[in-house]
C-alpha cells in the first residue's frame, strides 16, 4: 500500500480527526442552498458510492475512515483518487495547510489541485474565488453546465452575474439541459435585452423561439417601475425579422405571456413603432380608446396612419 492510500499516514497530524460540528452544519446548509447537491457529492458519485449524502460529511472518525477507504479502493486512476483526498483535507481548515502538504508530498498534478480548489470553494459558496481556479486554461472542463447553473442562482449569497458571464465566456459550457439554458438566459436578460436577443440567433428555430418567448416573459414579469419601462422599450425596438415578428405577437397574444401585465399594449406599441397599424386583430382593436402613458391609442394610431385621398 502506498503512503497516500493509508489513512494513518495521510492523517498523521491527527489520526483521530473528526469534523467539527459547525463545519458539518455549514456543509449541510450549503448542500440545501445548492439544490441539495454539492460538487463533493458529484465527485463521490463517480466512485459508485450510494447514498452520498449519508457518507459526506462524515460524522465520526470511523465514518471518515470508511469514506477514505471508498476512495482508495475505487476503480478511478491514482490522480483522481488523490484529488478526492485533497478535497477531504481541505475540510480540516487548520493553521497548517494539510491539503497543500499532501499535494506536494505526493506530486498531485496542478490541474487536479486547481480543479478541486474550485469545486471546494463552490461548495463553500465562495464563488469569486472558485471561478479564479475553474477558469484556469490548464483545467479540462468537468461539470461545466452544473457549475454554470450554480453561478446563476440569484438567491445565493455572493451571487454575481459577472461571474456567470466570465465562466461562460471562458469555458463555453454546452447548455445541454433546459434548466441550464433557462437559468443562463435569465442572466443574459438581466444584463442586456438586446444582447440576449442576439444570443437567440445562434440557435435553430425551435430553440430560438423558446428563447425569444423567455425574453418577452422576462420583460413583462419585471417589477413595475423604471427598469421594466426601459426593458419594455428596448424589447419593442429590437430588429425582428418577419419570423421573429410573428413569434413576438403570438407569444404576447396567444402564448405564455398573454396573461402578463401590458402584453397587448406591448404588441400595439411595437405596431406603432413600426407603422403597422392597419388590419389589426380583434385583440388589438379592443384597445381602442385605451390610454398608454396618458395618450389615447386611437389618437396615436390616427397620427401615424397615412392620410386618405
């Protein structure tokens, strides 16, 4: 048995080491915040460990030894096993950096160390520090969509949309699931309605239409006030092609956005902005006499309709 596979050798600083109760509670709290799955859980899942949440964090020295045994006996290659041990040593949080001592002693490749540093900091909700590690060029992206999704969660402390964009632009996650696509696109919408719109054009028609509908719903679900007004005007002024124009109206008049505040008004404002105020549908004709920003729809329409000769 190599020294790094022997618990007493690795934990020679304290062979009876146990996790502090406060550390355990913080790990459990962070797991709940991260949709009930830490990145440590994902790493241990690669070992084939079942009921990961009962294994980590270990509650006693015996539990820690059992978890250590799962790692060293797994079919993973040496460096993956050592990386997982490095993660566990990060939890010691002692004045002496036992994790770094371990990596130097057993020559853990730097790309593995940086990757684990990133995941460990994500699990501790230290997102800025995590991204400093996870955007290193030497790292082969692993769990990229999962990392991006965690960064998009606005309810977490220290959430920062700029970190989402930094990770996306550096790593280019595949956005393979609907959940990740929606979460990332919400971040784009918060950043810029126009940039989010041009992003939609990178995809096929089906996904492009879904993204556009999400953009429209995002604008109309924004809390009333100056921000929503600015976003609405930016949306109305987008350079839609004929297909996008159709999707826009269909979403607001017949789709998921039809019940949102100001849906029909937005369509009418777009019609006014583009001069397309003839042959209105019954939905839009029903706005006759309604006021927007103190102006009557009929007066607005008459003002831009061509005079009859």
